[in-house]
């Protein structure tokens, strides 16, 4: 079977599993993924700072790691909008836990509970001092033992103060 047919077979199996489990969760059943940060962060011009972000996944649910290992599901991703005088580096994800998903007969990388991430930000030497609100979006796909939701996007904001 060629790669395209294998991918289609995995997607069809995933969809069948979701539908057999009752489809996607109703809004009232859907988990709320919270993003927390420790409040405003100070950064000096010409310096780099790691902004901590915590993602809280409700009990009984998991989200897929950045490399989920399962074709057709969305791994966690973070995108950040450009902000004048600031340069964002790639998010630093912790190692995901590898588990076997029996319904799919596949191994997957997942996160459960609280996940701590670091968003590295560099303030250019010529950055203007003052407040910067950095806007970002968390993309994830949450699943429980019986159902998977469609991928979700959660916006977030990090406040930085650039000093001289």
C-alpha cells in the first residue's frame, strides 16, 4: 500500500474511532485548556529572556505533543505575532510522554496535566523602551479515552516591559 493510501487508512480509522465514541464532544463536555503566565516580564535592550507559559490540560484529557506520531492529528503548536523591536525564537517544548493508543493501534506523544513551556524573546538593541503586548495562539487537539475533539486555537497575550 503506498503512503497516500496508508495515510487515508489511518485517517479513516481515526474518524471511525471518533464517530464510534459519539463524535466530537458537546461544548459543555469539551475541556478548557488554560494558558497561564506569571504576569508582566521585564527585558533589557539587547538581552534575551525566557517567558514561562503553563498550559493546563483538564483531568481525563490529553493533548498531542509537537510530534504526535499519529498521522491526521494535530500536535501542539504555538505561534506568536511579530512585535516591534522583539524577536521570538522557537518555543521550547518539554519531552512528551509516549503512550499506546489501543483504539488506533498506534503510539503517540502526549501531554497531560500541567505543561510548562518557555517562549524565548530577544529585545533588539534599538528597541524602544516601554510596554509590549505580545499576542500568540496555542493550537492543540484534545482527546480523552473515548473521544477526540477537532483542533482548537486559544489566543493568549504576554506583557513585556522593555527597559534601557
